[in-house]
């Protein structure tokens, strides 16, 4: 073979190799990115030709199904019950406004997307491609009670089963009717509304947690070995924290009191001192263990979940708690630039209820095929050991005191001992605009439900009088 022909042969081989490499790159490595590209409608149209699986609540009630049109395209239909679960359920209008919620996070199962081998076998057998069904952990009765209790106020309720991470309630108000979003104009109108009905306050809203953050502070204090429930700290008011005076609520004065008393009476100055003695590094370590600073491990779209933590007010970017730029004393009492979601705070108390083991929260119970066979059961997954069982038991006792004789008495249940903590974040002192909270769990001995309740920007509201009664109603429903 002469030199020119050899060079041409080599060039052809190189070009062929480059073509093969680019084809493989685009069809394998970049395949998912192309499928997710909003401008690429081909995969969406292909999926619309498949009968999408149904979604059901915990009790089997139907929430979403697909109906075939004259054009052979399947379109999503939502039952009246779906409006109750609008934020958790989301919507599927992939050819127009897109997908959200479980409709998005469980899309592969619902759309019948399987591995290549399974698809080939099904094709040879002549099986019709059909989506699998999704059964959720969501409890219709408790969800309704949560929404009714929130009423026309903006807020959220999240209830979790501590031992398994199953999300029983995910309520956010105001909500919306998923069926109405078939009209793109309705979607655009809702998207522009000031009260943001499409916004899931349970997972996306970053709220000031107020004194509910003292649960995290107490957990770190006890588990570090630096403090016990009987450790004494002076609760005078005000004191200097990071060079700025910090006061107790109504400037209440306390002498040397135990940590149990300080939690029962929500003494700001005590918990700020506790955090400062622990130090930034230790406090940051326990926050990270509880899940702060990370995307929640929930079967829910990443873009619809806000990591809880300290945020730069101008840049809206997270700040590391141990960066030296954070007032750890005020973080410890739920102030500073701390922003948390109701899901995060429900996870905090669920962890304490579960003996210090944090579980991954889960909206989905199981995936069931069209013939009714369970193809995947979503088993409980341990996320991390946060505090020891001993520390969790001590903290449970302290939180029980809060509900028995402290600020959380309105959450008490007849014949069932509740552990909890209230919070009232003062957003605008002059106008008396507050963010009331209650977090807790019950029963104390063998917890079956952990809950977080918050109400957004209310005049004169308090955690003990406004949020705690809502928690009581929801817990009663789930403990029946």
C-alpha cells in the first residue's frame, strides 16, 4: 500500500472512530440530558402514547389516572381528592407546562420506562407497554384535617412516621387544583399570584425557625457530653452575644437554671450561651448530621426542595456555620440568617423520636404493576446516626416537659404524652408580625408520628396558641 492511500486509510479510520465516539457520547452519556431538555419534545410525545400509571393515596383512593384521546395521546386526569395533595402529587402536563412533584420524581415508573433487556423481552412477548402505579404514604384523613386547620392562612404541616420515614402529611396553603392546569393560562395566572399557590411551602419555603431550633441546640449539647439536662446556666437578660445584646422574650429574668427548665421556658440567653460554649465546629457538625445544608433525601424533585441552613441575605447563597461569619449564639435560638423548611424541622423531631437515628423521608410506599403485583417496595433507609439513644431519651424527657407545663400545653393529647417545642420568630416587632411554629412527636414512649407546623407572617401569632393546636388535631387523627 503506497503512502497516500495509507494516509487516506488512517484518516478514514480516525474519522470513523470520532463519529463512533460522538454517537456513543450523545446516545449514552448525554442521553438523559437530551431527554430532560424542555425543547426536545420527541421523548415526551413517545411517553404520551403510553398509558401512564395511576397514583393512589395510602388508603387506596385514586388521585391521578390517564385517559386516551381520539389522537391516541394519553392525557392526565386528576380526581377531586387530588387537590388535597396538590403539592406532593404535583402535575403532569409534559407537552405544555411540564411536570412537578411525584409526577416528576416517579416519572420513570409511571411512564413504564424499564431497562433495555426488560423492554426487549416484553417486545418479543408482545406485551403492551404500560406504566406502573404509585401508592403513596399520604393519609387522606390527616391531610384534610391539616388543610382545614390551616384554613385560608399561608403555612404548612408535615407529619412523618419516625421509625420508617414515611411522610403521612404534606400540606401547604394556599393550594391549587391540578386539573385546572390543563389550561396554560390558569398556570400562568397562578404563577403570578402574590400568595404563590404553586409553591410548596413544606419543601421550598425558607422560614425563620425561632425557638424550635433549640431542639437541635439541646441535642448537640447533650450528645457532646458537655452538658446534661441538669446542667446549670444563668438566664439573665440581656446578655452580649457576638457583641450585640440578646434578650429573653419579654426580657424575662432567670437565675441559674437547668437546661430542662431553660427548654421548658424557652430561655434565649441560656441556649445562646450553650452554643457558644460548644463552639462553631461542634454545632455545625450536629446541624450537618440533622441534614441541614444538604438536599433532603426525599423522593421529590431536587428543584422543588430547599436545603435548610444559614443564607447570605443579599446573595441568597448558603454560608457554612463554621465559617467564622455566623453568629452561632443566635443560630442556636433560631435567629441570625437561618432559614428552614417544615420538612427539615419535621425530620429533626422525627430523629429525636427515633432514638437519634435519622431516616430518609419517603412519599412513596410501593410501585405496583398493571396486574397488581408489587414490583418495588420502598423500604425504610437509615440516613445517619445523629445523637445517641441516651441523648435522645434525655431530650425527649425535656421536650415532654415543654408540652406538660411549658409553652406547648395546647398540643397536649388526652391520655397520650406528647414531646414538643414551640417557636415564635419575630419578623417585624413594630408591626407584631410573627412566624409561629410547633414541632413534636407522640406518643412519647413509642412515637408513631412526628410533626412540624408553621404559619406564615401572622400578626400577634404565637407558636403555643396558633401552631400547637393544629399539631394536636393532626396527631390525633394519625394516632386513632
